C-alpha cells in the first residue's frame, strides 16, 4: 500500500510521461501543479463530492481536451442541472 508521497517518488517523479494525476477520496475539489527536477510539470486534479448534500448531488468532472494541449475542467451535476463555478471546480491546465 502506498500513500501519495510514495506514489510520487516511486511512479511519477522519474516518469516524464506522467503529466496528469486524477485523485479522489479526500472530500474536496482542487488542482495543484507540481514540478520535478527533470521532465514537465505534473497536474494533480482532485475531485470528491461525496461530502455534499445527497451524497454528492450527482456532480462529476468534465475534462475537455483542446488541440493546443489545454484541458478545460468543469464540474457539473446532471441530477441538479447545475455547475460548480468556483476556482476549484472551473479551471484550465496546459500540457
């Protein structure tokens, strides 16, 4: 069993092909871009809505990959027909 730091050290830091890490299980939404000594930055994208009303209200991440390498990230609930629009839920990362 590996925690986040062990995964970073064993898998991500020495593998320049890993550019995005999607994670959950921590009750929050956020985005963090981390650097490493060699290779491109790593975008870490967290989404876990289960702490919200009704077990998360049906929210899910939508990631739209653009030809220029940008990824537009948003959060939408088809159940509630609404978006989260705060910076932790509506952002763009560039590869």
